[in-house]
């Protein structure tokens, strides 16, 4: 499943790094976004993806956290993960049972513990 980022994914990740960072060094990863390659996706049908460094395992940490609404109008959470100083995953999860949930627009999100605009 190796592919480059879609424009919507890139825009969302850049927004998360700028507006919903949970660590002060998250913004230093902005330059790396253009080089991300998706290597895996979630089997449940959500738009969560893993990048080259191995995904959201025990050694990965959350570097951005936001809440908002999916294109279907469902409440969702969005997490950006990093491992070994590199972005490792983008996770989108619904709070309600949903057969499918789409990638939210940044305009529909609010940071949970964000450090603010960089």
C-alpha cells in the first residue's frame, strides 16, 4: 500500500503540527511532512494511516491531539504519532459506532492540549 500523502492528509498533518501539538518540538517536523509515505492503513475503514517508521506501537508517542467533526457529521478524535523523532502515524477515530468515517477538515477541529500556533 505504499503511496505518497494525499493533499488532504498533508493539510491535516500540517494543521495538527501547527495548532494541536502536545510537545514543543512537534513543529520541527513540519519540513518532514512532504516526504511522508503511507505504508499501511486501518482495516476498519477509517482514514488512519501509518508511515514508514513503523506506526503507532508502544514506542510511539502522541505529538498532536485534536477533536472535531468528520465530513459525515460524527464527533471524532485525531492523533498524530511520532517514533524515533519521525512522524509515524495519523489516527482518526469516531466517538460513536460508525461503519465509516472520513478524514476531517482542519476547520472542523480544535486542539485538545495544543501549544498554539507556531
